[in-house]
């Protein structure tokens, strides 16, 4: 079968943004492979999820509604999905390339003897009908192209590698039983604590990121970065120099020893563009830098560069975006 499956990432039926991006990617891959985009839903809250699943173009959903997926995570998911993938052999399965998606993909790969490609920043179908996957290596200095020889192809796609686009379809549903062996029940999730920062998207999920560096000079000046981010609905990132100085939490650090991000838009404010910072952000689709030093290495990377004092440029930029939003 040439269908392209997506393991939906969700919280009680509320789909994450990356799920919508995966559905968009699956549509394009299915068109190239000659199959259909299929959503796989495991957990609770399908009624809440299904309208968006159809809106983003899945023509079929395999639905396994059970609390066991929350209780025995991730073993229940691995066992259920491995069984259905092994039986129906789709063209491939797309997973969100976060810790959870990568773990599930790797365990299914081990169970079924399949290869897995993780951290993909793009995926297409080659002339032989196999996946052509790109990912960034050596701190982002090299883009590597890879394929898999063992089908079904298991591919973990990074958040924001694809922009989510709606394409409403009529959705057929099929119920799939949850499989949970006694082995899977040996580890039980005891408690869940949400650590998501209120309001702004986390840096590794945001489609737009505004990051601040040492050029901000004082932690209070991160308010300028936050105000710009809020106008754009963006996440806030930081350089290691800013994090090490205690100006911003480590969870926001972008770079070799922080998060690797691939947003649609990355705005670097008062960041020099050291190699270790670039390693975390140079696969962003569009890069903008605001820096007062015209020789700063960040300008070698940018699509748009503003040579100027951030304390002058950033408030004006924020104000102009606000004005244009309100104008229409
Ligand atoms: C092993 C290792 C791992 C590392 N991992 C990371 C990592 O994950 N992430 C990371 O970011 N770094 C990392 N680093 C640190 C990295 O080498 C740099 O030191 C760091 O990125 C510098 O941060 P910065 O650009 O904010 O500061 P700086 O290099 O000090 O740059 C500040 C910039 O602000 C500009 N500026 C100053 N004032 C203004 C103003 N008023 N208006 C406009 N521009 C202004 C300056 O021109 C300058 O370019 C790592 C280093 C090592 C050795």
C-alpha cells in the first residue's frame, strides 16, 4: 500500500501544531507515492480531534481510543502501532521528531526490523518511490540526504519543517483495537505535570522565533524581545551568553547546547552569530538579524539584516507591526 500515515501528536484530542504540519507533509508524500494520507489516533478525545484531521486533508483515520495509551506510555502505543503497521504495510509513517515521537519510531523500528530516519527537515519521494530525507548534521554546517531501504519507511519530521496548510477532505474512520501486553503494563505513568509557558509557544515548536542575546545588555531588556514576539505570535529564544548570564531560562536557549530549531522565521536581536548559535538555527526558512556591528558573523547567514541599535530598531519594528495589524 502506498498510503502515508501520520501518528497524531495530541493532548486529549487537542492536536499539536506539528500534527497539522505532518498531515500537510503526508498529503504531498501520498500524492507522490500514489496513496492516501491516513491519520492514526491513539488515546482519548477523538471527537475533539477529528474536525481538524479532516480539515488538514486526511482521507482516512485509524482510531484507537483508550486510556491505556496515557497509562502505559509509550509501550501501548508501540505495540498497537507496530501490529497495525506490520499487518498493513503502508508506504511509511511520519512521527513528530520530538523525544516521544523518536522513541516510538525507534521502538517500532526495532520490533519490525525497519530503519528510522529522525530529525528530518524535509522529506519527498525519489524516482524509485523511496523517501528522500534531508537533515542537518555537524551542527547544521552540512545538509545530509538519506533514504531508507526497509519499507514501511519510519520518518521523524522536525516541527516547522513544513508549513501547515488546510485542504479539507471527507474522512473515513476505522476503529483499531489497543494492544497492551502484560509487559507493557510493567511501567505506569503516575502523574503528568504541564511545564508549558503560558501564552507563548515553546521555542522548539514555534513557527516564528525572536531571540535575544548579550546585545540586550540587561535582563529587563528582554521585554523588548517579548513585545516583538507577542506581536508576531512568536516564541522567545536566547543565546547562550544571555542564558549563562541568567537573563533567560535555559529552555529557551538556541544552539549546539540548547534547542535546534527550524522555524519559518527567526529574528536574532543582539546576537553575534557564533558557530554554536548557528548550529541551532541556521535551517530556519527566513533569518533576520538586528545588530549594530556590520561585521558581525550573523550577517553572513541572514535573508534580511538591519545594521542598527536594537534599542532604536526593535521598538519601531514592534510598533510598525502593531500598526499594520490594526490597519487591516
Ligand atoms: C561548547 C560550546 C557550546 C556552546 N553552545 C551555545 C549554544 O547552544 N547557543 C549559543 O547561543 N551559544 C553557545 N555557545 C557560546 C557561543 O560561542 C557564543 O559565546 C554565544 O553564542 C554568544 O552569544 P551572543 O551572540 O548573545 O553574545 P555576543 O557574542 O557577545 O554578541 C552580542 C552581539 O550583540 C551586538 N550588540 C551589542 N549591542 C547592541 C545594540 N545596542 N544593538 C544591536 N546589536 C548590539 C554586538 O554587535 C554583538 O554582535 C557555546 C560555546 C561553546 C564553547
